C-alpha cells in the first residue's frame, strides 16, 4: 500500500464544512502516517484559522458565493471565480495531489473542478438531503460521492454514490457515558431539566431572541440552559451568566459534554449538526435557518420529522414555539419516542467509510 501520498482537501465557510474535512484528514493520517496534507479554503472565512489550529496547512482562494440580491459582490463574482480557478490550478500543479476531497463551501467548487480536469481521483462528501448547484455539477465529473441521505440518485449518477453518513467529531460517539462529567463541567443542578440551545458557530439571531424572551418561563419551570449564542452575539447576551440557571457561551469547545448534559435540544439544522444529534439521541426541536442556499436546513430537518425523529418549527412560525415546547416538556413518552427514532438514523462510522472509499481511489 502506498504510504507517501499527497492529499488535498477543500471545505469551509462554516463549521459544517470545515469539521468534516478535518475529521476525514485525521482518519486518513492514521491510515497514511507519511501522507502530506493541504487544505484549500476561502481566504476570508473561518477555515483560515480553524484548519491551522487543527494542525494542517491551508491555502486561501479569493472566492465567495452569489448574493440573493443585487450587490457589488455579485459584480465581483466572475472575477473571483476566474481567480480561484487559476489559483486552484496552480496549487494542484505545485502540490501534485494523489486524491482531492471536497466537503462543500465556496472554495470546493474551483478546487474540485480543476482536479477533475487533470483526471486526479476526486471525491465529494455531500452532507445535505438536497445538494447545492455546485455539487450537482461536480457530481457528473468526480470519481465518488459520499452521501448521508437516501434518494440522492435523483441528483447524482447512481453508480458513484456511497451512503456513508456525515463525519462527526470522535468525542461525540461517547456522550452516553459522560453525563456525570458534563454536569460537573457545566456546574449543573442535577435536579433540573437541562436545555441546550445551539444557533451555529456564528449564532442565530432568531433563536437568541426566542430564548431571551422566555428566560423567565424556562427558569420558572425548573429548566437550566446551556446557550451557545454564537460569537456575533457574545456581548449582547453575556450578562445571562449572572442569572442562576442560565449560561451563555459564544462557542462551546466541549460539545460532547454539552450533548451529554442535555435533556432537550433546540438547534439549527445544518447537516453536520443533524448527524451529531442522531448519534447523541436526544429530543430535538429544529429551527432551520431560512438563509442558506436551496433551503438545505429545512429539507434536512423535514427528513427527520418524516421519520418521527424530531420537531420542526420554521422561523416564520415561531409563534408556535411555546405550545410545541410545552407539549414536549410535559410529555416524557414523546421525548423517549423522538430519542429512540433519531438514534435509529445514526451513522457513526461515516468517517471510516469515507476513508475506505479514499483508499480505493488511491489504489486505482
């Protein structure tokens, strides 16, 4: 088996694209200890700091998405795309990758596009139940497509699809054994119900406002809150640390312990988050972001709702929240049903299966 290989990965823009790429790289490093790794990201996005923090080198491309409304950024897009295609070509020429892996995000498109033109083995990891435009185009060109949902043969060549699930952080796999540790870590009252609120790494204004307006309701019902406000809202909600039973965090580093502590979870519906929540197996109320391409999050959450594995409340229907939450909070049987059904959808070996697919591409 060839050990000294060059592996190029591209994924970023949000944690939902970055962390799967890092998880895949970490697993590949175990299989190929002598491998050389290089990431490609968007030069002004969070991957430029998160990837080096994980111990990997990264190159940035001048690239962004197309805005939904008419803006100057849209005028720049053709120039950014040409620049990114050229720079991706130069990176590939210099690094000479044996395989190229894309996990989504702005930089993935140009990088995978140039790799396929060079006939380099390529793999995309489609995290959503409904693929975006870029991956639909790339799907016709890449070697393999690792997916997390059924039914994607409507969008991709069926012979290229491998259902693996989405990569998750390895510490998430052991949350069921960390309940006591988590209660100590977060200084929780064991007699209270713990509500975990997550709006993503940047935060979600609608979710933050929702929780802010209901602090008294939660605390009056013996509910304590671990609240990830996101870095954009750190100052606005930081004073809640002064209220007994409510703790706000701009970012939670020990998500494994936050999941372990939770009795009920309120969350956005990013693909990576959903994959983690399926493994964690707690009752979840999803409030999808309506601001993502192709309304991915609503489609992801609806997939679980159809399996009776979660509750979905659209941002446009947040007036329904109080009744939905109270019904769930008061009904232990409903909580157990959601927990059982969401856990049935877990695919905990996703990272290993993706790496096995990469190994086949390297051997071909």
